[in-house]
C-alpha cells in the first residue's frame, strides 16, 4: 500500500488512499484518529475501516504468517497487509519480528505472526502439479523397476495420444530406461504396471510453509506450523 502524506496543517490531516481520504476527526488530538471517506464508486475494493493507523512510508519486504481465528495457518502476507489488518482491528499480533518499522510519527515492532479476529472458511489447499512434486510423491523411485534415483522422467501411465490426461492419477516417476521401454504403449501392452496406483498427494502445512522457515526471522512460525522448534 502506498500512502502519501499530502498536508498537515492545523487540526486537519488528510491522507490519500487510492481514491478516498482519511480526515482527522474534529475536536480530537489523538495521533491516529482518522475517519475514512471513500470516494470510489461501484465495487472498487477500497479499504473500508473507520479507524486506521499511521501510514507506512518505507518499503517493507518481510512476510507475516496469517492464522485463522482457531490458529490454523492460512497463508503468508506482507507487512503492509498485516498492518492494515491490525489497525482495522481485524487481527491481533501473536508474535513479533526482530526488526522495527519506522513511520512518519512512530516506531513499531514488526509482526511475525498475526491471528484473525473472525473465522475464515476456505477450500482444502491442493499441491501444485509439477515434476518435482510427482518425484517427491513417488520418493524419487522409478514406479516400474523400483530403482531409487534422481535421474527421473515423467511418464503418463496412459499415453496422451491414447487418451491419457496430465493429472496426478495418470503421472508417475520413471527412470529413463523404463520410460524408453514402455514408450507409447498401455501398461498391459508393455507388461509394465506401476508399483502403486498414482494419486494426488495431500497438501500439508509443511508443504505450504516450509520454504519460509529458512529465514531466521520466521523461526517463531514453527510453533504454529506444528513442527516444533529445533
């Protein structure tokens, strides 16, 4: 969110946010008492809140773990989005980061984990279909000869030109020799059936968020990802 401070004269301070304005409430000297007056029309997704916090004037690249109201990990957002949720009283801080965010008026501790004040229902997350994920599901093992290797290829159990689909239940890891031997034949024609039926893996918490744990600033996430601290 880019917010620009355009005037600060007397008792009136206006902040431009997209096509709306924040105006300081009359008769108050509270540093963050601004009322939002949207001027956008239709379904333009302007931020709708009666109270907002100070504007963040510096770019922030850190990420924040967002939890549901029942502490279920939902997703990862940037610090700007986290502050909007916090100042809109839609979330609370569970854990702080190790750095600070400087604004026009104050210094804030950066959040690392925040929790929504309301419950969000979402569909079950799915693992993205990629070569890497297929190899990981099959434990880097050729599904025809059983040899464990990292020199693998993707094989369509039912070839594409025979009506096969590019889906989880029709893809297996195969070594180059087995893939070449099977060619464009059906499993029964090649007398080569997979060692186990291919399936769509379940998307677990570790699969979704493990990439962020290499950053030491996110060490506090482990408690909420049910991985435990090292």
